C-alpha cells in the first residue's frame, strides 16, 4: 500500500533520531555535516502530528492513514530481529546505523539509510569510509558490550544472551573480555573451546602441538607420519622417483665423510626444472633448517614453471626467517602471472602474525600490483594478539591511600605506611613480595591485543601510488575514490 496516496498533505510526521529531524521528506546530509552518535535502540519514538485538525474532529481518512503509519513504525521498532542494522562509517569520523536502502555502488552516488528510529537520511557516497551490512541484533550486542560493566556476572550474562541470539563471534568476544577480568573462569574457557593441560588453559591446536603433533591435510598426525602420507599421496611414479632421488642427493650434500659426492649432489639439484620434482623439493628442501639448503630450494622453484612452484615461492616470501631468502623468492616471482599470486598475498595482509603482513606488502610492492591498493589501505594498521607471562595476582597486593589492603595482605613497612597516612603517596602503592628461598614466584600467561602500524605496508602504498597520507586510512580511501571518479 502506498501511504503517500492515502495520507493528506496536511499530515506531518516528525521522526527524530540523533540530531536529524525529518518532516514529510527525506533529509540529505551535507558533506560537511558530521553524523551524531546513535541513540540506544528504542530511545526515540516517532510522533504523528496533525496541526490542521487541532480542535476539530479527525476525518475518517486522516485517522485511518495515521493509524496505519503508526502501526508500521511501531512494528518496525517492536521486532528488532527483522530489521537490518547496517553500519555506515563516515570519513568525518561519525557513523549511521540502520537499514541501508541504497548502497555506495548506486549510480547516483547517494547512500540512503533508514535509521534505527525510522528516519531516512541521504549521504553522498564520497563521504562514506566503510559500509558493512549486518543484522540489528549484532548492533544490539555492540551497544550492550560498550555499556556492560567489566564484571564476571555482567559479561557472562552478555555472552549467554549472544549464544541465545546465535551470535557465535560476538559470544566469543564477550567470553574473551570475561577472561581479561577472571583468567581462570572455567565456563568461559570451555565456551571458547579451551582445554586444560598441566594446569594451563589452551586451545585444542595448542594442546596438539604441545603433545608433538603436526597438522597435515586437516588431521593431527605425528611428524614421522607426514613423509609416509605425502609419499602415498604422490600422483605418479615419476613423482615417487623424484622423492627418493632428491632425498639421496640431500644426504650426499650433508655427508661430510664423502666430500667427493657433494659437488655431484649440488649440481644435480641445481639442474632440476621438472614440475614432477616439486613435491619432493617442498618436502625435503623447503623446510630444512640450513639456510643454504632452503636457498637451493628457491633456485629450483624459480626456474620451474607452473602454479605449484609459484605458490611455494610465495610461502618463502612470507614466512622464511632469512631476509636474503625472502628477497630471492621475490625475484623468483618476477615474470609469473600476477593474477595467480594476488589472492594468497591479499590473504597474507590479514595474517595473525604481524611480520607476515609486512612481508606480504614487500612482495606486492616488488610485483607492482596496483590492484592490491585497497587491501594495503586496510592493512595499514592491524590487530595482533601476543602471549605475555606476568606475575600471578596472588603474589601482589594493592594498598589504598588510607593504608588498607586486600585480604591475604602483607603488612606494609612502617615508612611506607607513614607516607600513605600523610598523603605523600596520593596514588596508593602496589607491593609485590619477593619469594622466600626455595619458593618460586607464581606466574601466568595472558593474551595482549596490540594495534600495530605496518611500515612496509605504508612503504608499498607510497611506491605504488606516489602518495603519502601516513597511517590515515580515511585519507587514503578518499584519495582512492577521487582516482576512481577521475577514471
């Protein structure tokens, strides 16, 4: 039903959200006008005003139209699970939340948003820094997480609510926040899939690695099983022959008791150019602890055609500990299809290890792949988690300005207590006792989240674009849109 044909022009709808007030038409947000922070869901209720009927009986048609409009608005606010809560982040730093009716790809260059209170706002597409589609229940979680007290009971209640709503990533986020408050919370660890081993909580992959297993084709196996499994997986008799031959040459190369065989082995390995030999090169040479052997693997891969050698060279570029080997691997990628290398390098820009992110940027810059510019912009600053060992809280006490201390506290020295009593230590003190002779200081492992600026990513952007906006992602994206518009 089209209400615009049924409601008289005298009917004015005043729907207010944030600082925007709409009266019978769509509001367009000016490029210079900042967006306000969103109000809590359900905070504002649209009002229906009939100014030309004050003091007079409502006409039947006007009353019917008003009732229909109120019913639609109320139903929208009463059933949050059926309404989108897309997130539109603006270049000026503000954001809008609601249902996106027209996204940034619209040819008219307008992003139209129906906000959580029902108002409709138009924003020029060139003012949008990021657009994310999501359900309204995800927005509710973000608001609750922001306002939830950092206590065990509150965070656990939020995690349970997220579980009931089917929000698995958000539930994990709430449980991780809970573990920052109480690192020993058993239910939170179990909710995250952690297991306890020798008194320490860890993920299942960490447990398997602690027990000496390695992951192969999605399964955990012992290291000595890997070679047998890979040999069984070889697709041809030729590959099996290469597997045995390369293993023999590598043995000769490392055998100091028969030095006359070493030049033969080295020359034979350097002459390999057959694609069928690549699985054996990957198994025996690419993971060797000797830099010279891994460099030999890079030489073989660089002179062998095919996708598999290229994929292995990318792995060398990203993860080898030797800077010289990484550089040789990058040179080995020159002349190969950039399109086939693009995806693994783009994925590496989101890697959990910060060094891999920067190594990927170096490779992308060397290949001159300008199609990676958007991904590089997103990777200017990335988040990474680190395990840090700290003294256990059981070994510390916190003293207030009045000299009081927590249960199990250790009496303060008289000099420190007097300073507290006279106001000379306005911030209080934290006392950590030294263990007695023969007693170990208890420690625990905590996860620390770091926001890391990536200098090699910035250098790659500068090399590919000739521009320098530092680590300002919004400025880089605005420049990119200007380039796209000019094209």
